[in-house]
C-alpha cells in the first residue's frame, strides 16, 4: 500500500512515502509504539474494513468478512489461521444451527454456505443457495432463511425444507413491502423476527411472527440515524436498536435510551455504544471511549472483542482497522481513563498490504514540484503507479498568497487532478489552511455495492476536507456543497467545490456519453448521479467533489420492453442519471400512466433536490411514503403545489397541462435563461408551428402561460391534428422524453 502526504507551505513540501524516496529526500523511519498495552496480546491490524463477523459455537474462532474474504481468526491469539474466498460483495454472516456459515452477497443472487465442521474445519466445502436476488442482511430460524433484498430492501423468506421462496412484505398491517436500510435478527425462542430501520426512518423497529408472518408490534423511529444499517442486539428480555432498549416481547414498549451514537453490544450490566459505555438499567453514562467502535462481540467468558475503524481520536489520520481483545471491563475502564489506544503493529499476520506509521520527510518545494503560470499554481505530486492514500495540507501562507493573487491551486497525480478554486482559498474559514485527504484503498469497503447495472471503470476514492486548523473535524462534502431544502427555505449554498478530473482510456470507451461520476450518499446509503464534463481530446472527466466517496462508472442499464422503442434513448439516458427506474427489474412499462407523485419524484431527482421534510399539510402524502421528501422538496422549491390546500393528488394520473406547469417551474428553478414567450392569438395558445391549438380553449386558465412557454421551449408538442390535449394523460415514455430535454437544457 502506498501513502503520500503533501504539506504545502510557502517554502516547503513535505512528502511522506511508503517506498524508497527520490534522491535528496530524508529516509523514512517507522514509528515506534508509544502507548501502554491494556492486554498482553497486540491487536490484529487489517488494511480494509471488517464488514461483519460472528464466532464459532465454542468461541475458539472469529469468522470475519473482510474484502470478500472469510478470515478464520483465533479468538485467543488474534492470529489469522486461514483465509479464503467468501463471495461477491459480502455483506452479512450468520452461523446456522447446523454450524454452517451463511453469507449474504450484494453482487450475486445466491447465499454462500460454508461448512465449519462444528469449528474443526478451516477449509470446509462452499455451496450456494440460489435466491434469484442479491442480499445484504440475513437471519436464520430453523429451516427458514429470512433475508433483505439489497436492491429493493424488501423482506423475503426461503424455506430450505420446501425450497419455497417468497416476499412477505404484504403480510404487514400497513402493506409495507420494503423498509429503509433495514437490519434483521431472528429470536427463535419467541418466534419473532425483528426488523430495524435506519437512515431517515430513524431507528424504528418492527416485530414479525416467523410462523405466519403476521405483524406483532412496532415502535416509531426518532429522527435521522447514521449509519442506517445497525445491528439489532438481543439480550435476555430486551432488544436494543439504534439508541434505545425495548421490550423483546412488545417492541412498542420502550424502556429507555442511550444517547451516544447507536448501540453495538452488551456485556453483563453494561451497554456499549459506538462512543461510550452505559449502565444497562440506569441508562447513565459511565465513560466515553477514546475511539469509535464499529463492531463488538461479548464472549462467554466475559471478554470482549472490538473492531475499531479508522476514525480514531488518538490518531484520526490512520487508515488501519484493528481488532482488540479486552479480558474484562476493568481493561476497558483503564483504556478510557488513559484516553489512548493500546499499541499496535503491522506484521505478517496483518491482512493485505503492510502499512507503516511513518515520520514525514522534507524536501525543498521550489524547483521540483511547483509550476506557476499566469492563471494557476500547479503542484506535481511524486507518486508510483497506484496511489492508495494522499494527504494534502495547504498552509495558511499558501492559501493566503494564492487567494490574494486570485490563482487557483492545482494538484496533479498520475491518476487524477484536484483543483482548489480561488473562491475556496478566499473563504474566511480557510485562513488557517486547508487539509484534503484522498484514499482509495478502503473506500470500496465503505459502500455496499456499485450503482445497479454499472460497470466499474475507476478506483473508489474517499475524500475528506477540513477548513481551518488540523484539529477541525472533516466536513460532509455533500451537505457543504449541495442544495438542501428544509423548513420551508433554501439553506445557504456555498458552492466553491474542489474539482476532480480523472483520466479514462479512450480505447475502452467508444460510448463516452455513458461514462459518469457517481457519489455515495451516507444519509440514505445509496449512489447519487453526479455526471461530469468530458474532454474527448484530453480523455478526462471532470466534476465537483460533492460526496465523500466517488467513482467513475460506465452505466449500461436497459429494459427488455424499451428495446427499439421510440423513447429508448432518452429513457436510458435518464436511467443512467438515476432520474427514472423500472416498474420491475426487467420492465420499464413505457406505456404506463404516470401519477403526480411519480412525476414530481422524477423532477426532484433530475434537479438534485435533497428534501428533508416528510410531514406537511397534505393528507395523502404519508410521512413514510417513498415520495414524501420529493413532494415537499418540490413544493418548497416552487415547482408544484397541491390540488387543494390539504390534498396533493399523489395517486392522480398526471395530465399534460399539469406536466407543462411543473416543467416550466423546474426550468425556471434551474436558472437557465428563459426563451422569449410567443404571443398568443385570440384563439389561444400557439402550437410549435405558430398556429393556435384547436383545443386551446380547453386549457385551464392557471396553465395557459406555462403551456405556451413549454411549447416555445420545445419541451412539449401537440399532436398531428394540432391539438394539445391538456386533459390527456401522460405515459412513462412521454415523461422520460420531456425530462431528458429538461436535464439537457
């Protein structure tokens, strides 16, 4: 693995390399451990995140999923005794009653099953159960395998005895077929399946009978929760989820709350959250932890295993992932009192590439890496073929001088170019410097899977930026640069993004119009279309960095029922931009009618609206409806309104005149220069040929000007008989065509 650090001042460039340095640079020394251990064993260090883990029934082994491999870790020594291929996009692992490991895959339509031989086999046979769906969470109960479809987030059950596979969402009292970023856990003794929701649903939990799939009880969430997919932790008579403890028999009964992050485990009388330890029954905090715990397992002997990610307060810039063993709570308490981590080392037992702690080496900045011309300052980064980590620090002096001279700063590597605009350098919060981090070694493991039907064409890059001194917390780039609509107002927009330019191989891209940037959204654990500006001569794609994880992909999704259809091209274009999707996995239904809620959701995605309001004045827009945020975002942005003060008409089929009004409002919202409207005649609205529509008198008064403008802009046209048909219904294909015109304006 390669790491590089650039500390850019007015006189110095500090480069921290994990390989041999160029002549003239100081040799790198490995950092020595400087902390007092809490236990005798050093932790296991991984260079990739742990996705999920479980233990053998006797507690001898930890079975851990890391980067699509299964690690057999000795629970006593924390040594990796064996590793093997586990699957494609591995997301969850459960030990079944038959002592077989069941592994969910987000990139394959089967569950992988590995025989552990009751803990004695390190290389047991691997078999698969074909489900016809990708999966991201599983729960086992006898012959039944409950699983979450990773694409639609609906709940299914596979019966191994009968081979029957079914969707059980329709058995809920409110006919809910899918959940927001759910996790599931089976309680065989109670015959209950617990379903926990995350993301914007905010930690609600539902209990379902596992025999007849009937609804048992439910508790509502309490606001935004990240990460959205958290473990449901069971302990005796209680269920723990998000930050709350509930009655395991009736989850609607809430015992109390632990308010630091979310609960990851319990140990006797203690409850562990990601950041603190609480007393179970009094809900009082005992102490904060000096690190963020990603996963935790309590062993039968009272010891604990903890997986620590790379968000460590002791050294927040470390990219390693470590597994620690604590023999008892006294060891954890001592750790909290010392406010430091036990020492760790990267050894041959580490998984993947070796990673060393290094002291920076210094070299003169001036003639080797700086190029100053009339319009920008360019820094050429020295790095090998593959760059795994890059830390860039633009000092106060550099930022001030570049901002005063109105010169952007450009950083070039072999793989990409970063451009820091003048407006960002002149920000008041940039006065103490700018730190920018780029990682690609671990970014892919931070996200569940590629955007559906996309072909990976670049590394996954994880970005963090800090304005101010080095102690400032990294910002969420999506919220910093994006337009977020909340509380009836547009929040202030700061739009001084760092731009990312990546190179692509022209020999592999005959259809570069399908090459786009996508960004991963933490708040709903999904991918967002970013797009990008292509330079066909330089073979580059450029876009602002607006998400912490970005990837360049070629998107090739299509549907069987649009092949050869007159609207195939605009439909596929909008699919690639994630504006529209299919009615099923294989069909688009181009002739199907479009409801008002569906079209408003398409418009919101096309404009990149990020609404947060889910509950407003419309009685027919339930807070948990999939379209609620889109509807209220569009209303707040002035794109649409209800058919009455209390009714939006969500399920009403969209008429052509309603579509015209929404399109023109969306067009104005984009702040694109509006074409001069054509004049009307006494007969009414003019058609695209300049003639009055024969049915212009049928156009509602509130839609007259919008219909006229939508026609003049080329969004909508009349029929061959010179009629507009204002009350005519809109098909999905027609909606796709007009939306494609809007996004290209």
